[in-house]
């Protein structure tokens, strides 16, 4: 499935400036036009920060829940499709960090096919959803100004999606492509040669490419 159809079908957003530090509960500002943003005036970095600032959470409890979120296990993504293809013209729009480094040494428009395969996900657990919902109720009841001014109109990440990167190039570009890879943190997981083409597979290295975001105002545990 092509990535635009994938986004529409499953109600997901591509992650701008993706990296391994993006975790569940991260706050997101989603403007009417343009890409979602991880920076916005007054918006906390993470939903737990709003509770910590309002003294609804102790630093110790904040750390415990944050660690719990970071250790959320990867599961097989529940999609009918096993891979998502990306048009060559859209590769740079992904802002996927290591691909950006590759672009400095290899012309991305020479890639014949780019896909995310072996799709996996991290999903906010029901217990965590209920816990966040409880804290949101306390925040609304006792710290309305903080709630209304900082997080009521923004979103948070409740699901993250990952996929191994599969890139197909012409065999004649092998030397140039592999030279470009050396300047990135991409590690070749598998290499398959067929006719005049080569398919390289790279591990996702815990970097998500898509997310599900939910508006804080309508969040339900």
C-alpha cells in the first residue's frame, strides 16, 4: 500500500523529524495546515510533564511512569498490509534521520523502490490510558488554567509505528550506494540480488515513521 493511502485508511500521521526519543505520551501540535509539530508555545514536552508541573505527580512517580512508557514492548502491527511503499519524491519529506544523511552522498531519486516492511507498533496500554485520564480529570478540576492554556487544544501520541527499511536500486549503483551508507548509522540487515536490481533491508533502529495522535480534550481512558 502507498503511504498516502496508508495514512488515510488507518488515520495515522507521518512523524516529522523522527528519532528514537519519540515515545508514547509525547505532546504534538497539529495545525490546520502543514505538518504536526513537537514544539509549540506553552505546550509541555510530554503529557506527564503537565502533571508534574501541577504537582499531581512526584518526581519519583514521574520517573517510574516515564520508564514504564519507554519500556512499552513492540508488537506486530495489526494491519492488513505487511509493507508500505513511499514514492521517491516523498522520501525527503519523511525527514527520517538516517535517510537524510544518505541524501548527502547519494541521489535519492535514483532509488527504484522504498518501503517500510515487517510493520511493528507500540501502543499505549489500557492501564496507562486510564491512569492518564484520571490525572487529566484532576488537572481540569484543580488546575484549569494550566489545563486550558497548555494542553487542552493539543494532541498526544498513543500509538507509534515502526518498519524495517527496504530500498531497491540498480546494481550499477551498488558501489556509490554503499559508500553513502558508510556515512550513516544504517546497518545492512539483508541484501538480495535479482537481475539488474538489489534490495537492501535495514533495521528500523527503534525510530518510528508514523504515529496515532489523540486530542487531549477528547481523550478517554
